[in-house]
C-alpha cells in the first residue's frame, strides 16, 4: 500500500505533493464524537480535523447536542442520556472512534459526564480520546476553606468544596474508565503538550499516549489567506493611515483573556500603533437588564485612562477624555481611545483574514490551567509575529515551535509595549512549522489504526516517522 500520492493522483485530488493520504478503498471508518457548537473552541478544531483527516480515513462526525447534554432538568438529562446511547449504537459499527473531550460538552455534572463517557468508550471497537483539558487530582484548599468558614461566607464554602469534588471526580474517573477499557481493546490518548502526556502515562496509567499541538490550516490554505487579505475587507480599518501598525487580540471578551493588558500597553506606544480586538461578549454571558457588560466596560475605562492598573492612582494620572464607557464627541481624538478598534465576532474566514492582516498578534492571557489555545496555533500557521504571556499553556506550546513566540510576564503591560515597539526577536518563518497538519494526520493515524497499518503509512516519510517516535517517548 502506497501512503503517498503519485504526482498524477496529487494533481487530480488538489492536495499538495507529499500530503499524507490513503487510497479510498483502504481507508478505515473513523467516527469523531464532538460538538459543532461554535461557542465551544473544539468545534472549529473538529471541523478542521474532518477536512484533512478525510485523506486517510472515511470520517463521520457525531454532534453532541449541547442543549440536551448540559440540561439540569431531570427530563432533559434523560433525553441527553438517550442521545448518547443513540450515538453509541451507531459508532459500534465503525473501525475506530475518536472522542474530542472537553468535559463540559458531555454534561453539567461530573456524574453525567463520567457516565456518558463510559458508554461511549464501551461502545467503540477501538477508541482514542483527545484531551483538550486534562484535570489533575487536586489538593484540597484547606486554608481557604477554613477562612471561609470562620467568616461565615457559606456560598464560598460551597463553591470551594464543589469545585474540589468536581475536579477530583473528573481527574480520577475518566482515566479509570480508559484503564479498564485498555484491558479489552486498543485505547490511545492524544494530548496537546508533553506535560499532559506525562500525567496521563504516570498518573493516569495509560499505555498509549501521543502528544501533538493543535493544527488547523494546511500550508496551502495559510498561504492563500496571507496572499489575499487587504484592509478593504474590514470597513472599520479603511480610514487608518497606511503606516499604521496593527496589533490584534482574539477571542471572546472576558477577564482571563487579559485584553486590558493590551489596552494599557497602547498608552506607551506611538500614535502609529492601533489595537484590534477581534471578539465580543460570549452569548452565554450576555447580561440581562444591564446597559453594558462589565468586561467591555473595563476595556473602555482602560482606553480613556492612563496605563496605570485599576485602583492605582498614580501621580499625574490623566483624566478621562469623556465619561468612561461613553463615546463623547472627542472620543476619536483621545490619544488611546481613537486607536482601539472593536472588530466584533467574525466568521471563520474573516477571523483568519483579520489575523493575517495584523503586524503583531498578542495573547495576554492569565493562567487558568488551559492545555492549549486554538488562536495561537493558527497564528503560527499564518507565520505571524506572536507575543504571548508566560502561561504554562503557551510555554508548553512553544516547545513544539522553538524560536517563534516572544514572551512577557502576565499583566506586565510596560514589557508588552516595549516588545511590540522593538524589532521582532525571531526572524519571520519561511517554511511550514515542524508540527503541522501533516504530522497531526500521522498522529491520528497511529492512534486510530492497527499498528501494522499505521507503520506502513508512517514509513512513507522519515520526518513523520521521527515525529511519531518522538511523541511516544
């Protein structure tokens, strides 16, 4: 079996030369269990996987209905269980099943999540699980718990215990289900960093664990996006001067994304620099009977004030040009407010175009225990200059893409500003990333195929072979 298309086959299929592919009659049937809900980040990843894994598998995606699965009413929970059982009956006929696991997509409570996960794992003839977040066995925060008890903060007491119980249940029961399953069938876990791989191997007791960073765009599409984008695509940017330096931040507006750090940094940059905020309020957080969301209000406040952190009344701090949160007639003339542009929530194509348009892409996130980030993976694929906060997720991601990401300490807007103003630390990328769509295809092939078949495919290119071997070490 030839794993690599001949030139004639490649031209006919539209795939670039050297693309990993399996002849259609020999492709195994792969079921991917995921959600198509655009409010969940893994939906975009699943859509990307469905596109490029179609070269090596006969792929079908089974959508997890979030209304049924996240409902707390007894009747809705029953319907959610029926929904999972219906999926189980269908996936039993596939050669392999991949579960894109973000715990909350299977239910609102640990009991529902673990029960439904167990059903899916049991129904699959061969199962791989992609962990987008990995819960680790937590330590009970005794000091915080006692402090809340002493001060009679009963809601805080309940929150502390509830979060501990949830994390403990998910961190122990999901790996336990997979350990039980690997005694009877092939089981493989896929994670997005080497730290998670070690935890699943040593704490979770799983025999087969592969690691690979998120990968979305084939090189051909990345090149097309970069070559075709212009500012005319975005009416909000048409009036900007040609020499404007565009810095972009991406994602739903919330506290942990750290967008306020980027706004504060703008106070220390020359008038040529503009900040583009690609995102908006998450639909699940749209406030009722409130004139403006608190996170949006905070960003507007930062735009009209000096770069000092909130609550720090530094000497010489500037007064608002107009009422914070309002757009007075002098708003556009304010030294910073006129250079902050809210680009809104965009569809996938405009999201890519917006990122390709930016001179600098910034990820000022706080540390919240994430395992991965989709936008930073796309930024690497588009060859952008990237500046990211020093979180565990970004540091782990950078291990796969050395000499690519510049770092600053979380919340240090002055360091961020100086990095944006300075020349780029690393040269622009001229070749595809070492870890890309093709290497990710090889990982999914190894995770969802019989060892002999996977080995025959990997033998087609030494680079892919080295990547898989390295991921298994």
